[in-house]
C-alpha cells in the first residue's frame, strides 16, 4: 500500500492495516498528538478506528476522506494535546471513548480546570486562554471506560493499559492482533533516533515518579514479551527488541533529579525551612521562562513547581540542609 500525501500530515505504516499519523506544524504548544489509524480489515473491523489522533479539524476531514468512515475514536487521557480537536471526530460521526475520570474533561473545560488542580492556584481565565490558543472545543457525548479492560469494536480488540504516573486516567493501548503497544504520553518523545526531547512529564500534583517507574517497567515487559512495535504520541516507531524508549525515560527522570539536587546545593547557605519555590523557579531548571508572559508564564511556573516538588521530596540533599 502506498501512503497518500497530505499537506502538513505524515503517515507512517506500522503494519499493513495500522498507520501512525503525525501533524507536522501545530497551531500552539499543546494542540496536537500523533495517533493510530486502524484500517478496516476483513473479519476484524468493518469501519476505520482512530486511536488518540488529536489533529486539527481540516486534517481530520482529509483522514476521513482517505480512510473513513470512522465509527470509533479512543482518547488516551485528558491533557490538552490529546483532547483539543476530538470534538471534530464526533462531528464526522465517530463515537468517542475516553478513560475515567478524564473523560469528563472532554465535555467541559471546568472539569479539566478542577480535575488537574489548576483551580487551587490559577484563575479560570488562564485555562480558558490556554484552551482557546489550542483550539479546544468540548465534545457532546463521551463514553468513559475503566483502565485495564479491553475495548471491542466488531472483532478488533484494544487492551487498555493503566499508565497513571502521568495522569490518573492515562491509558496505553495494546493491539494483540497486530502486536503493537502504544505507550501514548508516557515520555518517549524523540521525533527521530538522533533527536532529544523533554522525557516523562509529571507536572501535576496527581503525578508520581514512583508510579512512573512502575509504568515504564510494565510497558517494557509488555513490549518485550508480546509486541513487535512500539508507538507513542510524540515519537518515531520502535521495533522489537529495541529498548531505547525505556532507557531514555529512566535516564531523563534521573537527570531531572540531578538538576534539582544541584539547584539545592547552589542555594548554599539556605536552610531547609528557607527553601522557596520562587528561588528554584528563577533558575529555569526545566523550562526557559524568561521570554514567557501572561497565562503561559503562569502555566509553566505551575507545571515546573510540581515537577520540582516531586524531586525535592526524594532529594537526599534536602535532608542535609
Ligand atoms: Zn499527557
């Protein structure tokens, strides 16, 4: 099968009946993610299924024209880059599925605001501006599912994998028919083998580094024991038995700990009780914030403070100060 050419969209073939799709240029920082297209296959699924392919509506129309009709769409979690455009999959006739509790974030931005704890520190207008910049629109109806079970569409099976270090509703997928594991937003975010990325993202109160390590171990076991291919929301396709994604994610978490540990030592003379988040945020440990302003500065400070907090809790140096 030769892959069609679509401006600003790239298709990569994983198997004869599964494609990865990637929007190249995106309207804002957190507006899109790569996802899978499960093409119709005799005896499996009559209509196409989209898995977490959050791309702009004009591209959804093109994908629908090429591979549709799509009768089902599955979202992996309620972060903005995974839900902004899902409403348009609904417009073209797909039933929308999303994991609990984040399924409600696709229906109402207030649920996103409160669900991720933004309301404890930030004004709703900040989140409204963020959502508008990413072109978020709510869906009308979303069917929620529990993590750990399977979704069945005709004879297509999608096993959901709880990867809740990233967010409490974050789901990976395993497609037993095609031996593909999709680890979605776990933290393998290298666009190609020689590039670098941010790595695992745990910028919310609910995230957990310890759980992250377990999730990385779990997906590695599934990949090595059951899968031929590994895909993610922001990376290239990896073939069995290449364990690059797992090594990369573990190293990134360790490097993040080193950054926070060094920052603590650089604030020499401070006592534990005097360590202020503001002083750590000024160091731009994770995000260059000097050029940011308005709601983006507020958001990045919010996320970075949560990441720093998690590493502070497990820093051996904090106890020495
Ligand atoms: Zn995410």
